[in-house]
């Protein structure tokens, strides 16, 4: 049986969609089929010396991948998800509309309401 190391997972709001191994990117449905058939295994290297197997778990409505290396009940594969880059965006100050500028020209500068 061949085994593949999962380095990252790709996910969206519905869950894990693909896994990134050392050799390729594989769709999650294909990974589930490989694990269920027993021909291919997948694992996560949580520590440099510990290998955690990835299992396919069935529930009402489908099957999903599960790995846990710290003993909790949480699916730790989500910790391997790509982090989306974040950046700060400066917003421009709001510009006055043409109508407001017209009113300012006709009636003089308006005072803010109190």
C-alpha cells in the first residue's frame, strides 16, 4: 500500500475540497475513495517523528476526511488549510456629489446639522 503525506488542505465554506501532497493536488472525493478501497493511505506529519493517519468518516449526508493528532475530538485537518493573505485597505474619503456642489454654489456653504 502506498502512503502520501498531506502538507496542506484546500477548503471553502462547505469543508475540505482538496489535499496537497508532496507530489500532487488531489480532489477530496478521490482521496476518500483511495482510503475506503485500502489501496492508498494518507497521513499527516504533526511532529517530525509522529505520523497521524487520515481516515474517512461517514455520517448522514456524506463522507469527510478526519485526522487528529492531539487527542481532542476536533478535526485537525482544518489547521492545515491555506491561510488567505490579508492586507489593509485605505478607503478614500467620500467625495461630494455634483448636486451637493451645486447647492453649495447657489446657497453658500451649508453648516452641518446639530
